[in-house]
């Protein structure tokens, strides 16, 4: 059992935040499949939330799920993040708050947010402290190993001192982007140095890899692997490969996209979610191509349903 602040997770597994992907559709679907300990939203701009920007408010609209949902905030200013966290705590049903200190996108970094905070430890400390004082909700912070050089022992120590309830580490540097392999060899020593739970992240694509990493850390965050195999959380919870109802998955995915997005956005969303499926299904590049060549949502959906018949 993994405990984050006063929140007990039924499983030590978390759906990692992914912009454009861990929206309402994916979180609802993952929750229906089951087995996931908690889920994190797409990254949400603290400034947008604080100003109650209409699009931001739409992105954070609540819905109930069995596994708790965290909202991920990003920003550079401690007061903006604190104010956004206070709004989330007072006005939404989110179970916890995660602060983004890992995003490598140049525009985000230049503004001092995301992994930019890893280069400025005093500001990082101010951010965590300010958010901590503004919310009673469980608070986690997601970092990378460092910006250009590893400083994760220092950043996570400060994050712990400033009152976060857990820390999630993507075992790559900002300068690595998504290249190479995540450096899980650093996990054991880092765990030793912390009192709060350590959630590890990076390259978990299979059940065996997840179980191996769960021996090193308190919990794992899974991003792309959950899109490649949406049954992965259930498999980890049951510790064995589950029956994978691909037909049911693609139909439900398409239904939820149609329910929550206007026509002009549906095809793009379907492509975004399904492009990762090939990673767990070798030899399926040809259908990936067909989806990408589809002219509209109906065509792509029809093709997916043909490829993945109902069980
Ligand atoms: C398309 C995409 C969007 C992402 N968006 C976010 C984000 O909004 N916030 C964040 O902290 N990490 C984001 N990440 C990073 C993931 O949370 C995770 O750290 C990374 O993908 C490594 O984990 P994985 O190998 O399990 O995918 C994103 C990753 C991808 C592939």
C-alpha cells in the first residue's frame, strides 16, 4: 500500500501526467479498466487557473472515478502556483496536487517553469513551500534527474523539507529529452536518502519491468506504457498478464472521444491515443499508417473497429 499524505492508494501505480493525453477521456477509461492507484491530469497552467481562464476551467472540469485523481500545475511564480492550488482545494474534487518540475519544452523552461525550476533551487523551494501552505491536499512534485547535470538528491531533499508528501522522479535529465534509457540505477540510493515516498518513472512498458522497478521504489508512474497497453495497471495489480479486450478498448475510446470533443478535434485525439498502441503490438505498423491517413474520425474509428473485433 502506498500512502501519500493522508491518501492511501490501493496500488503503488500512477498514470503519469501527459499533456494532450491524460485528459478526461483517458482518465475515465483507465479508471474503468481498473488497477491504477492514482491518475494525474494534463499539466495545467497555474496562471490560467488563477485567472479562471475559460479553457483552463474546461480542462479541469471534475468527474468522479474510483481511483483518486491529482491535478498537475505548472508555473514559475510561487504565488501563482499557491493561488491555483488554493482554488483546486476549495472548489474542485481533485484528491491531490502535483507540481510540474520536469517539462523540457523550451518555451516552458524559458519562463522558469517545468524543468527550468531544477536550475534554480531557491525558487524551487519557494514554490513547494508556497503551495504547501496553500493547500491541505496531498502534495507531490515531479522532477527529472537534473537540468544538464544530476542534482536530484539536492532537489528532492529540498522538496521533502518544504513539506511535499511524495516525489516523482523521471530518471532522465532535461537535456536527455526522451533519448536513451531512463537511469533507474540511481533509484536505490535516492530512495535511501528520502523519508517521503519515492515514485519512479521512465520506460515502464511491461509487467515484468514494472514489478522489477517496484522493488526499488515505493511506487511507479507510467505514461507511454499505459497507452501502449491500457491493461498494464490491471496486470500489475494482479501480477499476471490479463486478458486484453482490445475490441472493447478501442470502441470505448472512440465513444468517449465523441462524447467529449467536437467533431473537428476527434480525429486528432484518436490519432494521439492510438499512436502508442504499436509499441505493445509489434508488426502493426500498417494499421498505424491507415489511421494516420484517415480523412475523418468516422473512417479511423471504422478501421480500428475492423482491426480489433469485439471479444
Ligand atoms: C506526449 C507526452 C506528454 C507529456 N506531458 C507531460 C506533462 O504534462 N507533465 C509532466 O510532468 N510530464 C509529461 N510528460 C512526461 C511523462 O509524464 C513521463 O515522465 C515520461 O513520458 C516518461 O515516462 P514513460 O516512459 O512511462 O512514458 C509527457 C510525456 C509525453 C510522452
